[in-house]
């Protein structure tokens, strides 16, 4: 029997990244348009998936652990990569592909002065 490897979802990574950036679960929730309990749950789920502590939690400040600090740029790359994919796919539907040929016919006679 094989065990399934944990796979973080984009929403878990976004929640972690936003808490790491703002150092606040409340601010992260506001920035992402989610509830604070949802953010807390998602960060906890990410920590549980990897049995890793990503934050040192404090009353008014949540500090990233060394592991959390190392994870931040990776999350930023993933989040930006997904944004680029979305922008590419959105613009792809608006583009017209093909060849445009323009021809011009010169006048048979030149205009008289």
C-alpha cells in the first residue's frame, strides 16, 4: 500500500504567504477576503501536512520560523506563476491569430495638376 504525498493547494499557499507577509492572521484574512478562522485553519492544515511549524505565534505578531522564511519565496514564485498563467490564458482568447495581407493598387493615371 502506498501513502499519498501531501500536496498543498494554492489557497493554502496563498494564506500562508499572506500571513507571512503581513505577520497577521487578521490582516491576511482581510487581504484575501476570507474569514480569520479560515486563514488559521488553512495555515494549520499546511503545517499539519508537512508536520512543520511555519510561524511562531504571538498575540500581536506572528513571526516566520526559519522554515517559513525559506518557504516564502517559493510561495511567491508559485502565486506569481499562477497569475501569469491566468493572464496569458485570459489574453489568449482575445487575440486574433493569422496573417493579414494588405494590397494597394496604384492609380492608372496620375492626377492632373
